[in-house]
């Protein structure tokens, strides 16, 4: 039985909710703060994940790479004005070891374009690894596995 | 082809032979789309199907599309690759229901009609009825009733198919100046698939095709490219367009050109900026093919590209989905010979391409901007005159020559 004490469960829920919030509220600069310095964040699809193909749509193995992605979105890349709305499920705890644990959480993300078009842009699951550092939970790893193998137009904002 | 292809209703004016501008109705109309399916995708063209390494064992298959037509590509019992319409001869159901897999036999789920791996109809359930009653008519012959077969060819592990028996061999189709660039990437080491991704784009497929042949936009739209000196217009490079316009290759390589920043400043382009990376390890690369070329885009008419962006090797299959939509299928490649460090290098550089690519992201939305920008302007022509008005090869990449090449091939094959 994978058990996490109630305090940590609440902290996990808050952390995941805050992660979504900073992206949805256009506070992208805060997004890398959810990760440890050496971390792994990648976005892939269920088909690639199942087949063990590790090339990702987004790949970062340092907080610096995450910051670079934010800077590119702010200053370099061209994409039409859009915002996300994340809705998350409850985290399933997969494994607990000391001050680290792994979890899997469903997500649905709607994308709202400047035109008003609102679509269910992505659904999938976060396969996470966390470490408790002081009283904060930091991601050492987040693998975003999108259920669909198709992205509509482009993927600009992180999931 | 003797039959007429039909008349496109006016307004449909496009000055004869003009390739330096395209009227926007070409990207908007259903009748043009229908003609493309017939003349191009089912015509004298080669269409990318898969890699031969995806179907190594007898019965291995890939289900893909040639234009709108679903196609089954399978490794036959004699070790050859066969391709035919993914359609039962009976009443039209799909034969393969997954994207890829292994078949012991090809049997339609609907009524059990069965096919050889070469695409011949070989079995009909209850063909002779039961107890002398029912069954197919006496004069029915299974020969000649099967899904249409494609001619299949393989070039450096890339499998192409055509519905035409008249299309030249693929080496001639590409042209002798372009062909070596396929082998440059695919011919020396053993390709392996690192990932497969798909995008649905809200634009006519030809807007994306133009983009793949457009060396002019690369360092302007894609700020990322330029600032990190992966691609600047002033790097050495060239564009080769084959004689009929149906294939091109654009190459560029690193050089120590001091006047680079000045050229961009004069033009007051967005491409001159002080954007700096916190973790530049992402861009660490190697001169993988030993010739200093770090960008290659090779395209083949109508809808295939083989590209190298530093060390991200990828295939793109462009599939039309009506006049205002398309599907873009990416296959990312590495090589069996990669060391773990080289493989990681490709993973990190992968941030540049695909739907979220620092470079490719813009290519995803720009087609839609064009489709929307040209709504209501069916009779207006685009301007494709950078570098001249012909589809010649060029030592400069400040040219739209390869785009004009596409239109030259298009007008010829479409009889438009």
C-alpha cells in the first residue's frame, strides 16, 4: 500500500493546483520554481510512451532549460494569443521512499484563443516524482503523457 | 491519362505559366482539392509511406494515407513490400484498423473476405453457398477484384508508393543533383525511430508545403534559429531545385562571417536581438555527417520532407484534409550507432522541432494566419518574386525559388 500522510497529501494537492494556476494565470515566470535545479520535464504522447520511444515534444533536464522556454515564449516565439485552463484529478500515489514519492495525476487542458474558440486541447496524465524540501514539494520529474498523438496547431504554453 | 480532368468553374484565372504568384482560390476550393486527389496523390507522383525498418517481419504492416486514400503497406511472404488501398473489395470497409501491427492474414472484419499480402482477393466466406443455396454468382471471379495496388519503391530505407505506372523511378523523380542529399542523411548509418508525432493544422496543405521550401523566412520568423547562429541568411549555403520543380534541397553550413549582425541591423529585422539562453547545453551539437552542413531541408513532390536541423533528423509527411485543414506527421530519427551522449544531444535539440519547437512552432500557426488572411481574396495573387521569377537553383538562400519550383510542378501535374 502506497501511503502518504495526510499533511503531505494536502501539500501535494496544493502544489499541483498552484502549478496549474501559474500557467493558467499567465505567470509563466513562476513555472520553473516548481522544479529542482536538476530535474526532468518532458511532454510526450501515450503511443510513444507505451512503445518506449523517448523523443519528446518538450524536453528539459535543468531548471535553466525551463527558464529558457519561458523566455522564448515571451520574447522569441510567435503564436496567437491564448490561455489554458487546467483541470486536474486526484493524484494516485505510486511509490513512497523517504522524502520522495511518485504519483500519477489526470489532467484536462482547455485552450482559449484570442478569437474566443475554446477547445479541449489536451488530456493526459502527469507522471511525477517529488521531493520534500523544507516545507515545499518540488518536482524532480514530471513526464506529461498526452493521450492523443495529435496536437492542434501548436503547443506553446507548457502543460 | 486520356480522360478529361474536368473544368474548374470561374473565378479561376491564373495567367498561363505564372509561378511567381498564386491566386488564393487555389488554396480554398473544393473542386481544386478534388482534382489534386486525382491528379497528384493518385497520379504520377511518389508518396511517402513508411520506413522499411518499420515492417521487417513478414506480416508487419503500417496503415497510412496517400492524400485521402487509406493505404496498407505490408511485408509480403517473399520479403518484398506491398502496398494497396486499405479497403475491402466487397463493400468498402477498412481492412487494417490500427496504425501498425502484425497480421497473420488479411481478413475483413465485416464479412470475412480475405486477401493475400500482395493485396489479391483470395477468399470469400460462403462463396459457394450452403447446401447448394446462396453464394456468389457462377460467373464471379475473384481475380481482378481487389483493392488498387500501388507501385512501391525504397530509397535508403524510405518507402514510397504511387498509383501510377508511368511515374519515373524515384532517383529520376528527385533528380541527380538532389538525390545525393537523401543518402547524405540516410545512407551511412542505420536509422532508428525516436518518436512519432502529429499535428492538425488549420490551413490548406500547400501553405505548409510552401513553408518547407522557404529558406527566406527561416531566420526572420524563427528568431531562435538566427540568434544562436544555427542559421543566418549570410551563412554559406545554396538551394538546388530540380528541373521540373518537384524536388528541392536547401543546405546551409557554419561559417565565420563577421558581417552577419550588420546585415540584419540594416534590415531592422526582428532577427537581431540579444536573446540569451540560461542553459545553452540544449544547442550542443556535432558535425554528424562530416561536411559542415548543419541544416538541410529536402522536399519531394507533393508532400514529403527529409530534414536535418543540426542533429535533429526528421521526416515530415503532409496529408491534405479538405481545403482548409491538413495533418502533419513527424517521424524523428536517430541512428543505431549513436552513443548515449549523442542520443541525449538529439533529445535536447528536439526542443527546436515539432509542435512545441522553438523553431517549428511558428510553422504550425503561420499557415492558419495565411488561410485566414486570404479569406475573401480568392482572386488576389500572392507575390513570390524573391530571388527572381523562375525556379532556378541559387547560391543564395534569399530566394523563393524552391517555392516557384513547387508551383511549376503543381501546374504541370494538375494541368492547371
